[in-house]
């Protein structure tokens, strides 16, 4: 079982920025294949935001491309999501997701609220 610790959520006005972080809580014995972020807006389905492959390539949802940047720290166990130019429609619970040793794991989520 892999435990993920998310941090960095909060409230911000439109146009502002937040930085989310997700760290694998315990020692791991295999490389993490993919680390990524999803979000679930109020009353909607969970949706993909961005991910980063272990080799460094990244993918983004069209709705955040150019505004959000996903990074993998050198320890290879922590990913960050820099969110700029935030909009009210970015309001959602944001979840970290990792693919490790063939299984997917989810964090508990961190709330991002963007006011107009």
C-alpha cells in the first residue's frame, strides 16, 4: 500500500496562484511510473489535469495547458503542480494519483477554491 500526502490547497482570488505538492509517504522499492493530478469540481465527475512520466514527459488537460505546470522533484517521490491564472472553474478537490509497481494509488484530496 502506498500512502500519498497532499498539501498546498486553499482559497485564492481569480488570477492568483497556488502550488500543490504530493509526496509518497513511505520508502518505496520500485520506481514510480507515473505521478499525476485529477480534480473533482462540485457536483461533477473526477477529471484528469496533468501527469508526468518517470522519464520526464508531461501531459495536460486542454483546460489547464499553459496555466499549470507539473514537476517531479529530484527525489522521484514528490510531484508538484504549479497553478497560475486560476479561474473560478478551477474550484475542485484535487487528488494526487500515482502508478507504482503496477497499481494506481490515490491521495485523500486537497480543496482548491477560486473566488471571482
